[in-house]
């Protein structure tokens, strides 16, 4: 399993790099920090926040890249709730590639969760979960969420929440739950 897990992590990293090279994440372009937005190894594109700065040449170049019609279509699809595919489809993976949680050691689970979250960020999705969530709890939640149809956005961002802020039904468990803080 260790060899397979190592290959899966490399595949996740490759998919993340490929997406960054095609279109860096929206938050990265705009200079908004997120813990999953450190450029992947091998990324040689524009620096952090290249879309920021009134009147800068970089800003003008970024705006020239935007396709107004595509951006509007993304917004309209999101508002209408149209989600043509699940996240596995967008990312180029199959659900069967992700082993069940009980087959992976804790260290491997943490690496897998971190790389899945970085891939999500590359596609402008941010998973919202308590900081202290153990990997053995988070991994199955992330994997299940990738089955759901989501809108695909290039010039925006989608936060993916897993909890309805009710501590009794929190998927992360009451000991990790931060719902009571709200």
C-alpha cells in the first residue's frame, strides 16, 4: 500500500501542477492568501498576487485574459445550481483510485488529505473544516464530497462546507467540532 499511496500522491501533485500551469487559482492571482495556495514544485508562472495592483502592466495583462462571456456563464451556472460533473471528473481521477481509510496509515492519510486539499485549491474549491480535524476523519469526508456535482469556476471561488453548524450532527465529531463557536 505504501508504494501505491506514494504514486497516488505523485498523481495528485501532477494534476495540481498541470492545473496551475493552465490557470493559476483565482485567490492566488488576486493575492489572497490561503494555506493550500503555495505554488507546487515545478510551477514557473506568475508570482503571488500578479492580478493585483491598480494600473500595473501585470494587472492589464490579467484582465485581458478574462473572457467576459465565460465568466458570466460560470456565474449564471452557479446561481442556477447547474453542475455538469463531479469533482473526480474535473480532476481526472476515478473514485476507485482512493483506497478506504482503514488501509492507510496516519502519516499517509495526512499527506493524502494535504494533497487533495491543494488539488481542490488549484480548481478554486476550498474545503471548510476545523483545523484540528484528524486525517482519518477528514479523508472520507473529502472523498465523499468529490462524488457530488459542483459548478466549475475559473474566475471565482467556491467554499465547500460539510457541516450545518449543529454540534450534535457535525460530521467531524463533537470533540473536534468548532460549530459551538458560532
